[in-house]
């Protein structure tokens, strides 16, 4: 988890210096994003909470996103990642939210995405950005690590861009 720790420490430094907070909604990373952030000493200063939103039941129960909101929407998409981040930010009253959703492997998902496909979103008061990663790998554990690292790096880049 050392790569994750480096990314998490940078996020922690940025958020703490600004007095801001983060909420996490992850899926294919399986909690690695939250674990990395919580491993940083003083995490309670910036980490509000998070959820592993891995199934439709989790989406409904943990995030209060009804199935109707998913009509015409793929869960492994940037559009869904943005919606998930918006809901996490609102529900947890955080300054920022980071979401991640994808297909870790070894198989793709039911939408036809290959293993290694992942979408991320960062949402703030006036910011909403998303991106997609394709690792090209079917190695589940490696993809989970790659997803978590890329999500934290994307969050860092977003926060640093706003500082400039």
C-alpha cells in the first residue's frame, strides 16, 4: 500500500492546509481508497466518511440512490461516478467527494467493459470532473490497487489545479 500512502498523504496535506473535508464512495477499489486516507495520522481532520458501494442494494441502502435514478445509466461510467460523488458529498456534508466505479476483473462487467475499466469523479461546490482509466489487465488485486492509486492521484491533481 506504499504507493497509496504517498498519494493519501498528499491529499491529506492539501485538505488539511485548506481546512476542507472529503467523502469517499468507491466500488471496485473495495475500500482501498478509504483505507489509504485513514492510514494518514490525523485523518479525522479531513476524512468525513465513505462507503463501498458494490451492489445495487448498497447503492440504495448506503447512498439512498433509487433504481429509478439509474434508468438509462451504466454504473461503470463517468456519468454515474459524478452522480455517486455528488450524493456522497451531499449526504456526508463534505467539502469534496471522490467516487470510483469499475470492473476489477478477472472478468469484465455486464455492460461490456473489460477488466481494468474504471471511472472516477471529484465533486466540490463548483467543481465536477471525471475521467476513465483502462489498465488493460485482468488481475483483480493489481487493478484494485491501480484504481485506488489513480483515484487519489486524480483527486490530488484536481485539488492542486484549484490552488494555482
